[in-house]
């Protein structure tokens, strides 16, 4: 397994959404939550460190070395893919506690999903229903809650949201 430094992010950082912090939309993004595959500003990366490595494993894009597995997670994820997932579940990331969001059942699924995609494995569990995903994130309004199975048949990295709990 090879280790990479900042040069591995040249192409990934061309994506406009990766240039802004996923959590607060500030620039620049010089940090990443590896297992959530999102790019962060320095302030939000500090918040993520407080969530615990099982919820968010933080690395510097420029100071830390990255291995193949970590780079693959970032290639399969990215800010756009996680935003699209939250949009599907109608979760406004700006209106929920970030620690609660990243500890949610939906994010657990997303991390497993990313990991399964880079390991060429089937996702071990179905995507949570909208109701289950929202239970710990936002109060339900009891209006039109349905299952969303978009992530059941996703076949390629980068085209849809995915995830991994693996830190290495």
C-alpha cells in the first residue's frame, strides 16, 4: 500500500464543492473527515476530532500522508455526494447538530456504503428508511415519510454517495 501526500488531492480539489467546508461552507478546505469522505475547514476539523475516530477520522490534506484506502474513500465520496444523500433524505445540514448528524444511523450506513464500494463488496445492510434516518437527526413532521432505496443499486464510485468506517 502506497502513501500519498497532498498531490493526490489535485484532481479532487478541482470539484467546486470540495473547495468549501462541508459543514460551514467556508474556504479553504485543508482537512478531511476520511471515513465520511468530506472536506473541512480547520475549525470544523477541530469539531470533528471531538466526535471520536469511529464517527470522524480527520486528516490534513497537506500535512499527513494518505494511503490507497483513504484516497479511494475520498474519490468515492466528496462533499457533493454526501450533500446529495442528505438532500434525498431532506436533511438540511445547516439546521441539525453536526455531532448528532455524523453519529446518525444514516451516516453509519453511508460509511459502510463507502467502504463496501471501494472494497467491491455488496452493501451489508439496506439504506435506512427516511423515518429511521430522521429519528435522531430532526423531529419528524409526520408528512409523507417513505423509504428511499436509491443507494441499494449504486454501482460506481463518484457517481453517488458512499462511505467507510475504516481509518487506514
